[in-house]
DNA sequence: ATGTCGCAGAGACTGCGA
């Protein structure tokens, strides 16, 4: 079974990319962030034709918005963080049945935070604290759990094209990295780091300054798996292919491969 | 230091968020 995450930076603008990518990569679940559309505009028909008959969407106008596209039925859909009031649509969770039992999938568009010291950074910290409590509660109920999405955190120096020059700037601060480690401390594993990866592997590149062409990127899109799921993980990789297409999202998809049966 | 996007509400560009 394959599960992917992709910040599409507007599903309206990127629907052709999603259809082209899923045609070549028919993953079982595709978790999207930054839909930038309301639920009444969600393209259910086009996605059903692409094989995703079971979509759970949580959108809003202009900003944010997340969705889980699935080839299999979804159960127990939850929107946003239980116990944390939020005006933004940033989290959607659902359960999918697999050959080795149910898997809980939590898809998040984490707060960007703009700049350390800003109000938006304070919101990012509060949001991360709220998310952690919610993930902990979900983990208590779901042994096999995936937390994935656009974390807007580069966890380590090797996840940034310029760790020295960008030290303690947004995505790189000690506080953000401590939040990331606190999520791992709940019993989650960064599936990407379970495997050998190319040097300078990133998932996001700025549209400006030829960021992609110069590989000036960050690894901020992650797939964390619970200990109960870890033995079944076969692979995790970034697919840079759609970042090279015309009018791309600034993010590339990350794909997790989980063994069937087991 | 921002040379890029996408969106909204205007008003044929500007501001915002990333």
C-alpha cells in the first residue's frame, strides 16, 4: 500500500498535475495540503474518475485546506485538532482498512510561522502543542498511525540547503525542531530517514531565485509512522518529477510504501 | 535582496500569505 503527501498550492491550479501524477503513481492514499478552495468546489468527479472514489475534504476560501484522497473507504473522519480552537482548516484524519488492519492517517498543513518572534510564530508554537496532544490521544486509540503533511519544519541541518546561513530563521529554529522531536518522542519515526537517501534531498523549493534549478530547497514535508507500523514500511522517497513540470507546486510529493499483509 | 506564485477584491493593479 502506498500513501503520499503533497502540498499542491491550490487544488484549482494543480488539479491537472494531481491527475497526471496519480495516473503515473496510483497510490492508495494521497494527502493534499493548501487546497485553497471551499468544499463545494472540491473536484470529486474528476478524482473519482482517477480512481479516488473516497475523498474526505476540509477546505476553506483562499488559504489552507486539506484532503485525503483514497481508493478505499475512509472511516472516522475528524477535521482539525480536537481541543484546539482554530479558524484555519489545517488537519484532517481518517482510518483506512488494509490487509494488516486499520491504519489511522493524520494529514496536516502545519502553520508556516513567518518569522521567529512574530504573532504567527506564536500561533505556530501553540498549534504544534495542540497538535501533539491530539496525536498522542489518537495514538492511544490507533496502534498503526501515520502523521504526514507539510510540517513547515526542517528537522535537521541536512534538511536545508543552507543550514548555517539560515540558522534560527523560520523552518530552522530550535523551538520548531524541539516540537518535531517531541512528536517523534510520542513513538513516531521519520520514515524518510529509515532509508539511505541522496544528499541534499528536499521537498520544497522557493519559486524565486531559481530555487529548484539550484536545488536551494528544504525538506519540510514528512511522513511519520508509529512503532506499530514501522516494521511494515518498505520505502519512503521524494518524487521530484512534478516539480519539473510547467506551473508546478513549490512542493514535491513524498511517498511511503507499506508492505501488504505482513 | 526577492527576481515567484495564487488568490481576492477591485477596477485593468495592489496587498497578502507563502
